[in-house]
C-alpha cells in the first residue's frame, strides 16, 4: 500500500515570496491533515479536511496561509507571502474518519514532510 | 483543553536495555485516546501504539508497550531490548474532539532517545 506522498521535500525561499506544497493521501482516507512542525517542537495542526470540507482551521494564519482539497483527494497548502518564522517542516497526514468518542485508533499516517527555509 | 506533557527532552539508553519515556496528559473527557509516534531523522512520523481510555489492558505492539495509569493520567512508552534503530524523537499525542464529533491530535514536545552501542 502506497503511503502519503508529499512534494517538494525541501524548499528554500526568500521572505515575502510565495510557496506551495502538495500532498496525496493514502487511497480511501477521507480525512487529511496539514501540520507545521517548528524545530524542537511537536507538530501543530494547521488545517483538517474531511473529504473536501474543512473541519478545523483554527490555527491556520489565514492572512497568509491557504489550503484546498479539490475532489476530496489531493491537497495543496500555500503560503503567501512567507515570513522568516514560517521556516519549519510541513507534514501532511491522512486517516480514516474517526469519531472522538470511538474506541478505534484511527491512527494518522504521515508523509515525509517538506522542509521549508525562509531566508 | 487537552494538554500533553513530555518532561524528558533527551534520554540515553544502552543497546539491548529497556527504556521508559514519560507522558502525562490532562483532559476532562471521559473517553479519549492516546498515541505514541516515532520520528527518525528522516522526518516521517511513524505510528507506534495506541491506548483507548476504556482499554483495561495496557497496549502492546512488539517491543513497544504502553504503561497506562488512568488515575495518574500518565501513558508512558516502554521500549524493551533497545536497538540502534530506535534512536529518534518520540512524541506522545492525544485525541481532542472537534465540533463535528471528529477529532484532532494534540502532540507533546517530544523526547529525543539515543541508543548507545
């Protein structure tokens, strides 16, 4: 079974430039997540999709970050314009949809991430 | 709101020995789930083990086991017979419910484990 695919793996841009990341989840996974992981910290959820609808984007800096998931499969995350503090690893994950009170694990499967450096 | 605390920034263990990575959590929910993920230097997060709050037995997956103490709100990861390939960052995470009854994961700050030959 193919895992979560992400591209590019590395990106270096100057501040105020734009950048886009792409994610292809595991086939059949309706839920897709974008995380930001700053060096030395745990991942922080930016946005969560259920099919092509947004479930949670409370921690997405909407003045500069945007994300879409057309047709409920692939997703793109865009930053425009980038700031120095956006330097981080951006992780995409997918899972079967799970309910918070269920007993199943519904674990999330992560892609290799995109390491963004803003200079 | 849920909170996950990992108090050990770094740990050393001798190859073939067992090691315990600490995780405490805070939640007001009656039903919840706890996860451990491994992140090698390659960057990918790898799911290791899951414990549901109603599970009466501690979860085990091969060399990984979860020491779940509900009253103390702790979910420590135990790795037995450590291997050099176990050197990585380890993250504890908890499910946080969302408005539509789905959930998101809240991660701790992680523990870096180094296995010495």
